[in-house]
């Protein structure tokens, strides 16, 4: 793959594997998050999850520990 080409991130199998440990709701949220990362048109679907809506925004210039 070329460095300037974004590849879709497909981890559906991994989310499905973890579903029994995470629970169905969190697995659905993670699947929606991955879908939004792969396609910005699906970003609005995240608004139905409190896990998404309740996150505090972090400014882009915040340094990491």
C-alpha cells in the first residue's frame, strides 16, 4: 500500500470476538466508531451513543503525557 492511501479498518471479527466480554451495547458502539473512522458520512450515527456524546473534547494542541 502507498503511504498516502487510507485503507478501511476492518476489525469486525475482533469486536465480535470481544462481544461476550464487552457486552452487546459496547460492541455495537465500537462497530459504529470503526464505521465512522472508515467513512465520515457515518459519523452522525455515533450521536445515538452516550459513550460518544459524554466525552469531553480535547484540544488538538494538547500534549500527551
